[in-house]
């Protein structure tokens, strides 16, 4: 018996391909971009119950596919020509509704295109639709969306509906379930890596500043970073190459070269020093997670890497620091949703009433909670104790990593403290929910690149990921190390017929 | 204007303590963090970018020109330039503030401590310290009088760069406050960093006023907004001082509040509907990295600084021996200084006497005429060269000072130069002794009685003879020659 919520039609091999395979197939004219796109559109229709997409854009997708075929026919295919992608609904897309999964932006049609989605489109990708997510990217289970939760294509033996993780849960479900070749996510505290780990996918959060934030609805500006969610490590490198680059419209965008990441893939790890931080060994961490971590260490040493025990002493403060800073920035970033210029407006007799009515109705519970937390930590009398203290701790967390990278090349940890949970088991205490991010948040605080690679299964036969954290702007070390793990793990993805 | 440091109440003298916050709009083509245009008076909502309207995902990018203008202004007020400064978000909700926060600089402004020296009417100079200058965005405009229930919002001004220049509470009278703003305005105009037009709102002043018994600690201050001219500034301060003193002497208490100046009544009143005690929740804007300036770049700006009013004044006093009073008036406005210097250059003789004469004509007759006819130097019918030409004619003795007044009026009316008008109307001064002598003889012949009386000791009658000669020559006779000849003849 398979543990699949989705039964991929066997007639349709196209939706099993990786991005690189699909691109090769298109180049060789084994199939057309229109055929490939249609295969995905069919699959999307068939699996609409997963609720992976907030908005499907089949007409634009087919239109785009035709143009791709014309280019391919002329031998003018660009690097990602004809690849159908899932676009997280946090990226503003010109002429196409963009909601951040919030009622307050329902019906908002941006007159501009985000830099990241524009970079992808200009490389030839086709957007299949806008994927579901936690409202304003706030959440770890994709259950805070105004448009309903997302269901993972994976199933546990008990048959319960599982979370795909969050906040990029729609993209993760789409890529895992055959509703897109690959997709975009954003990661503020783990929102790419955690859903990737839960869904058996590769999820990369690039270095802060690697991908432009222009045109991406902001959650926490100093932490937000766009990245790819893909079926393998190579696809991740190919997509990042296109998504990344300096953008003069984003003052925090880095002025650095974008290397040809794919070239790093086969470098191996011989002689690399891999740091194992003792603080990531959490109390009560499940045995399957610890076993996977040990397995990862062994794979890397077998491939010639050297393990180095390291300490990142401020790790335990990362989560509380994150949950001060991210809400603080969010409380200010979300002030613009006031019912005056765009999106939802719930009238009132006075301006203040307009604000109150619009924002009470427009924002969900989790978003309101974080706005309140953020407003509180910035308010007079609390600023020093919370916000300022958190900024100092953030600096210490960053220093921990800086010191570690004097001794090691890359750091290996588990991505999540558990496998995906069933939607009816979701924690009712928000703080328990926040613990999902405990292993991913430090990389955001330090602005470092980190990748989650599917590496094994939980005792319930659900995917688990290993996380690699690299020095700033050294995504290459992540790709070469991740390739070794991927090779060794021989992970059987959902679509490639994992059998329980 | 209260020209005293102490304000006399019924319980004795009170001291005024005044601090000013001047918002000066930076002259730039585009806004502080967006590419939208900044021109005044455009159709509502036509100069608004996606950033200004706070559309989702939009990001601010600093406009280098505005940074340069702030540094230039900082150098102009003798201030420290902070090579690292931080932009903060000042959070509050209002309909004309689309993002829900204003980007400003709270803890670490681009410009630190500086000072200005102001000249007062009694000839003394006082140094007023400046706390800081920081860059911030302006808000949009709410228009409440176009619809019975709704307000309209114009975002054209939203995001325009402002320099907020904060003084120490060093100012002690409305005269000083006015002199401070005038000085600051002359500096920013000279630097070209702000046009200083208070009536258009490109320079706005908030005034903090408190009173105290001399020597005691600071009193509670009221902040006065909506002061849009220097005249109103002085009025607002005097009114507010009087109000606070009366209140305190009656056993009352000054409230720390924001008050609005009502220019029609010349009074201040508490701002209405201030039920929100704002907590602005300042924090560093995560969209903007710290603003880091290169010391060499700042030095480059310093090297291209124009001569500032103080330096110009010192030079005029040194080079032409101009009195301090004249020099201050000439340098107060860049246009006046430019006009004066161009006129000096056109003078045939540039000795201190001629230059002083030129200054007198500029400050006296020309300013008088400009005021009367509501004109400015830009629209003045007498050019710099023509005014210099008039002074040349006086210095060379071609016309007397008295005739020159007549020539000036003709120049104003016709736009012609002095020399041709003198020629045209035969106004040339007669210095030919022979010609004047015959007139002198004639006058003496016609007034034998007067001559007799003069000779018997009535010295005062000398003036009568001078007057008669001048009358007979229609004022054209050289007064010097007339005096000399009369003295010879009358013995």
C-alpha cells in the first residue's frame, strides 16, 4: 500500500521530472512546453483538494508555454525556458491577484512585478498560479491562510491529513504532489526549509541580500529572503542562479557576483570540515531525528569530510529573539494595510473606525497576535527590555557563527525537531507551534544561507530533512555538501514511488 | 517685537526660553526615498510613486542628492557631520501617511551639533547653538473641506525630503527668534539647499516657548505649530509669552501641549482632537542600511561651499570699510548680495566712499522703491550697472546728490541709465565758475538790503543766498562752487 494522498496518473510521466530533466526534454523536443504545462494543469485540477493554489492561472500559463515553444523551436531557449512553476502568493505579480493569503489583500492586483518573479519569467519560466501560504507568511503549518489550510500530498499510516509545513506550504505541496516542477518560497524563520523537510523536497534559504525583496510582500524585512523549493539539489542551484542578483531598488540587496552554482554540485566534500553544533541537540529530540543526524554525519565522513564539534552558545536565545524582532518589524510593515488605498475596506464613521473595522476583519488571529506582540515590544517603556535586548542577542548569535566558520566550512543539523504532524494534531498553544522554527531561525538571524535536503524517514514513514548552514554568500558549499547527502540518502520522493 | 530678554510681568521680570524646530524642504528633483517628482502646486496625486503610496512590497532607496544637501546645510551651520547615521521608522496611523510610518532619524542624525550667530538691532551678536539636523520624509496632505463627510488625500508631498533643524533652547526673545530664522533662511538660500519660502510651506517653524523667573529652572513649554511667516513667528512668541506669564501670575499652570497659531487673531489655541498620546515606537528601518558617508566625499562638498553670509559680511566690511549694519543687510539675502557685488564691480571708482554711497542708494532708495511697488530685485527696473552708473555720476561731480534723487526716479520709470537721462534732461551740474559767478552777481545786485544785513552780522543769511543761486540754476550749480564764490563776494 502506498502512503499517497495523491495518485499520480501513471500515464503522465511528465510530472515526475525534475526541472533539469524537464528542461533537457524540452530542448530535445521530447515534449513541448505546452504539453508539459498541460500535464501540470491537469494534475492541479485533479488535486485541487490539496488547496495548494490560491489562484490558478491556466490561460496565462498556456499562453506563456506557446511563447516558450516558439523560442525553443528557434533554438533560443533561455536557461529555464518552458518550466512550469508554482509562485508563492507573497510575490507581487503584475496583473495577477496577490493576497499574501490575507483577506485584507483579497482582490489586490499589483501593477508591478516582483524582482524575483520577473527574473524567473525573463529566464523563460511559466507561472501556473499563486500558491497558498500562511497569512503574511506567519505560521509553520499553513493553517493561518484566509483561503484555508493546505493538505500535504503525503499520508501517514493512520490516513490523517498532514500539514505540508509553512509558511510556503502551498509551494511545497505543489512541488511534492506534482502540481509544479518547482516553486518559489520565502523564508523568514524557516518558511522554506521546514515545509521542504516535511514534504521530502530541497528547500534553500539563500544569504540575506542574495535575492531582491522588491515586490515581495514584507513580513520581517531584516529576515525575509526568497528561495527555491525543488525536487533535487541541482534544481535548487539552477533556480537560485536565476532568482538571485543585485537590485538597485532594494537597498539591502547585496552587490555580489552570482556564481554558476551548478558548477559546485559535483565538487564533493573531501577535506571539508563539517561543524556539528552541540546546542542543536535539543532535549527530548525524537530518536528518529537523532538517528538521521548521525546518519548524515556518517555519509559525509564516508565521502571524505571531517567532523568538528562546535558550540553556538547563544542558540537557545534564538527563538525568543526571533519572536521579538520579527513581530516588531511586522507590526510596522503591516501598518500600510489600512483600507485607504487598496485591498479590503470596511467603512467606519471616523478614520479610526475605518482602521479598526478594516484591520479587525482583514487580518486573521495569528497576524493580529503578532502585530500586538510587535507593537508591545516597540512601545515606550518596553523597547529596551525587548527590542533592543533582542537586537543585541541577534548580534551575539551572528558572532557565534562567525567564530564557528573560522574552524569549519559548513554546519550540519536536522531541519526540524519532528516530522509533519496531522492537521488535527496542530498545537493549540502558539508557543509550541513556534518551536517548529527552533532549528531554522538562527540562520535567519545571522543572515546565513541554509538548505534542507530530504534524507530519510520518521518512524511514521514521513520525510525528514537535514539542514546545512553555510557562511554568508557561500551557497556553493551548501550545494556540494547537499549533493553528497542526496546521493547517499537515495531519498525516494513522493512522486518517485516511495512505498511504506 | 519684544526686544528685551526679560518680559515684565506684575510680579517682576520673566525670562523667555525659546527653542525652534525648522523643517526645511530640500531642493531636489525627486523625493527622499522614491523617484517621484517634487514640484510645488502640481495636480493632486500626480507625483506619487508606488513607494510613496506604500504599495505592498515597495522599498525605499535613499536619494543621494538629498544626503548631499543635508551635509551641505550641516557645513553651513558650522555643524559636525556624522559619517554614520541611521534611518528610523516613526510609527503612527494617519490617512495621509500611507505606510503607517514616517522614515526619520531619531538617535543618530546625519548632522550633529552646530551654531549660528545672529545680529540684533542694537548691534550685538548672539550665538544660538543647534542641537542637530536630520533628514526625514514629509507626509501627504489631508483636505477636509471638499466633501461633507469625506476627507481627500493628496500624496504629492508625501515622501518629499525635509531637513529638521533643531535649536537649543538658547533663544530669549521674539526678535532673536526672527533673526535666527532669517539667518538660517539666508544660509540655506545661499547654499541652494532649500528655497526658504515659508508661505509655500517649504520652510516651516515649530516653536517651543516657556517662561521662567530669571535664574530658575526651565518652565513647562508649549509647542506652537502653523507659524508660516517670520512676522507671525514673532507675534506667536509674544502672545504666548504674555499668555504664560499671565497664567502663572494668576497662580495657574502652563500645560505641556501643542498649540496652533491663528494668524487672523494673532493668538495661539490648543490643538483640537489630540486624544491620541502618540507612542511613535521608533526603531531602525530594516529596509535601509546605516547611511555611511565617506570623509573624503564630505570634504569634497566642503570645498565647493559658496561664501556664506557671515564670511561675505566680514569681507565687505574689510574690503570696503562698510559699516556692520549695511553689510548685514546686504548679505541677508543672496540676491541682495549678488546685486550689490555686481554693482560694485561696475563702479568706476571702488573706493570706500563710493561703495558706501552705493550701499546707501541700494538700502535706502532702491529698497524703498521696491517695497512701495511690491517688486523684488528680480523684477527691479534699475539694473546693477545702472545703479553703479548713478553713483559714478555723483562721485564724479556730474550731478549733486539732490539732482540724483530726480535722476533715480527717471531711471526707475524709464529703465534708462543715469548718464543718458542727465544728458537728455540737461541735469548736469554746473561747475563752471564763470557761469555761476554771473548768477551770483545778479542775485547780490537784486538783494542789496539782504547784503547789507549780512554784512552787519546776520551770518545766517548766507543760506538764503545759496538757495537763491541754486534756484536760479534749477539746482544744477555745484554747491561747492556756489559756496566758494559767495564767500569771496560777501567777504
